[in-house]
C-alpha cells in the first residue's frame, strides 16, 4: 500500500471525528492552518496539514528515549487519550494540574528532565510550556484556531476541545510512532480503535463524585 493511499484511508476514517472543527476565533498564529469557516461560523482546520504534522511529530518523538517523552494535559477530556497513548508507546503521562517546578526545580521530589514535552492545549498547559521553554526542552502542542502558539516548537493544528477529536489526535500520534519504531506495519490495525482512546462522560462523572 502506498503512503498516499494510506493517508487517504486514514483521512477518511478521521474526518467524521470533528478533528478539524475549530472555534469562532482565529489567532494570527493559527491563520495559516485554516481553510474555511463553517455555516455556523466555526473556522475549519486543514486536515492534510494536521496529518502531516502528526507524522512529523511522531518521527521526532520516535528518535527520543520514549520514557523521557512527557505527555501532559490539564484538560479533562485528554485523560483517557493520554493514558492510552502512554500505554501504547511507553511515554510518561502527567495529568491534571501541572505542578510548578516540575521541569525547573531539581530540589522538588517530582522534578523530571524529559527530552520532549507534548501538550494538548497551549492555554490550559501554559505552565508546562513556560517551564519546558526555560529548560530548553522542545514542545509539541495540539492547537486550536484560537490558541497562541509562539512558544511551541511544532504545532499540530486540531480540535483540542472535543472528546472524539482529542481521542483521534492521540490515536493517530500513537499509531504513527509505532509505525516509525517498526512495531506496526502501515496497513496493520492497532490494538485499540479511536473509541478506546475517548474519555467517556461516565468516567468524568465518576471522578467528580
């Protein structure tokens, strides 16, 4: 199967997940990734750029010691996607509030020195981005149409608010890393489907009880 055929197949699979549906706001940083606006006034992201950036991100991450790749997010819908991503790839996850000093204060018990940081939202995960930047750690970030991305080294333009969309981003990224590492063939199915990466409403409700 050619790479182009493979991309077409993947594109067809993910288009219905809302991965390219942005917000009603666009920043100057994200303008280059927007193709059009929907009848509802939402800006739409270029799916080809999204898929291409995920491939680039996976190539970069697969060259690292994967245990020293930290994936973090304060977004509740990012919980299950990041857990599954970490299970599939061996990356380290940091969920919930990012504790100040995690990447910059060696005297703290939870201090860590990753080779790469992956975040789900430049706004929600701002503390992690600032610390990574100060420590010279490269940052890959999923960014929506209204995000500021000046501190990101690589932007993955995608809907980072929707449950299905976030699941899709991390599913695609995990799949591509496994392909890059030679652990999965291009035409081979992953152990998990996109649905398995999705945070379910009942999971959030249980956490809140």
